[in-house]
C-alpha cells in the first residue's frame, strides 16, 4: 500500500532554504542532462519564457541571449543566489526574478510563449493546481516543458519509492508520482495535448514532458465539432 506523504508550503520553503548554499554542487551535475533538454525544447519555441522553480538560476546562462526570461521561486535564499548570478554574468535577457507561489501565479492569462518547470511538479503541495496555472499563463500555440519524476508502476523501484516517501517529504519532494496524474490532468483540458514524454538520466527516474496548448482557432473549431457531435 502506498504511504501518503503530503507536502505543505512551509516545509518546502524551509527545505529549499537549507538546500540553497549547496544546491548547485549537489544537484548541478546530476540534473544537467534534463536541464539541457528542457532548455533546448523551450528555445525551439522561443519568445518569452517563464521558468518556474528557477532556484539558484543555474539554468539561466544556458539560454540563448535572444529569449526573454522571467524566473520565479518560492525560496528567497535560492533567488538571492540567482540574482547574484545574473549580476555577475551580466545576463541582460532576464526580465525579472520574483518570489512567487507556483500555485498562484500573479501574471495575466496568456503571458508566456513557454513555461518551463524543472524538478518542480513533485515538490509543490498541489501539483494539479500548479499545472492549471502553467496552462493559464501560457499563450495558445505555446508549450509547457517539464522535467519531472515519474513514479514506477511496479517492481523494486516502486517499493523503494513507497519506503522513502515520508523522509523525502521532509527534504521537500515526493518520491511517488504516477504518470496517471499527468495524463488525468491533461485529459480534462480540451486545449492541451501531449507532445513528448522521454526518460532522462539519472537511471530514467525523471522524464522530459512537453504539453502543447492549441492555437485559439483550432481549440474553437474542436469545441464546435464536439458540440455538433453531441447535438
């Protein structure tokens, strides 16, 4: 039986305040492949990019200079590192960095061409509400680009994820997160579709996941066709 290990905002904030001084050293090399894959996917769309969970800003220098970036994070100590990095490297394409709750983004609807969230969805108290916010601020024709843990369906890894669920929650993340949660979330939105799901190192525990948002006219036409079919 799965062990429930819910997260709360205060736990996450405290956890990432502790991670801030050593995050780049501990997780930089481990997540490099997934980080590069997410950036490459975002740059294929280009334009204005929101990076949710920007953390220490480790990914910011890797983006092309011609894209515009806004980074948010729940952790002020992590963002302090990001601001220092932006200043030290003179990154002029960074529009802003702000403390913000991913479940309650303060941006207007359809503000960004791409929403990037690396290793974020399994670290928030309400993942579906967070994904809803990503979809809300995304422009039609844009993409949500995630790098996220996808839980094992069975076997030894599934057992280990269940065993480690409670300790992991104190560190600020979930070990258990089945693909069904992503597919169920996307399935209830008529204007979103899955573009790609690709395993990422280390050991395929994480995946690059890309959702597209239909252009407004196509979504409108689909609604009309469905209305006719049910009429």
